[in-house]
């Protein structure tokens, strides 16, 4: 499992990825509302929630939110492009 946090332009993204069993997002039924809830909550703050998965191929969920203009002081120019603001936390093997 990986957690990636990065900035592109004036947006902050948090990506959660695994290499598990995956699933077909098109087959999600109406009996569960987890994805709809995440999408709704992100929309309420002006963000997005993107899901990518396929059976046997793991899953990737990316949450993206706009950054306020005062956040520019947190990042120096060019760090996002060089990957300096990218954090990867590998899952401990069990």
C-alpha cells in the first residue's frame, strides 16, 4: 500500500494505492454508498475523488482539493515538479 501526497499548481492531492484484488467500479451497486459519500464530501470543499480499479489490478483513489493562495509560502517554486514534495510510505510487509 502506498500513500502519496503531492502538489500540482494550486491543488493538493492525496493518493491511496494498493496492489490488492481490485474490483470493477462499474459493478458497484446501490446498496453501498461509500464512494458516493467520498465524492460528495470532496465536492462540498471544491475537490474531487477519482477511483481507478480493475479485478486483479489493485485500486487507486486520488483526493484532490484546491489550495488557498496563502499556501504558496509552504512550497518553493519548482519543488512539485522535482518531486521534493512527494511523500511515499510503503506498507510494512507482514
